[in-house]
């Protein structure tokens, strides 16, 4: 696909606002591996190739296994995710598809059993943020494939 425009250059203020949200997510204290799974799952649902490319590379660079990345689309049936990860993935799906999903008390209870109140808010912001990135990158057809994770030391 041919990119439509460079949203970073077209509206630096929007990009700066998104980066501020991303910084808040990364400073939240939630496990980086959990955040990568959330970002991947939301990006799968939204069909954002750019974000899937980015976050699969970041997850691998941080030590995530190929098996867990490959099974992510079918996490409901895969035994490789912890109860905390399962709660986060269920919350991710519900928030990402909020227009068609019921944010039930049962789901909230599942999430509350694994996360404290601050973590639930932080997790929700992480989901909101990746959904924003998905929509920007999909809408403007950001070129896929060139992303490289930062070197880890």
C-alpha cells in the first residue's frame, strides 16, 4: 500500500500528545511483556500491520517466545498465558471492541482479581493508546517493515 501522509509531520502536536500517552503507559509499572501482548492483540483486532510489525519485533527483542506470539490470536484456547495475561487480553478485546462488547461485571471482576485499581486504569490507558496508534497508522497507511527495536543492553 502507498502511504497517504506522514501524520507526524502533518500534525506534530498530535504526535506529541500520543507520545505523552505512550510515555505514561511505559512509566505505569505494568510488565513490559504484558504491554506487548496487549498491543499485539489490539493490533490484530484492528488489522494494523504497522503496529503488529513493531510490537512483534519489540516483544521478540524483549525475550517473548515465538509460540506465545503465534498463539495470541487464539489465546482463549492456548494454555501458555498466565491468569493475569488472560485478564488483560480479555479486557483488551472488550475495550478495543467497546461498540459491540458488553463490559460486564464478570469481566471487570476477572480483571480486578489480577490488577489493583491503578493498574486497571493504567491497563485501560495502554489499550486506549494502542487503539489510537492503530487508527493513525491504518488510516494513513504508515509503511510497514522498516521498524527496528531499540538495542537492548
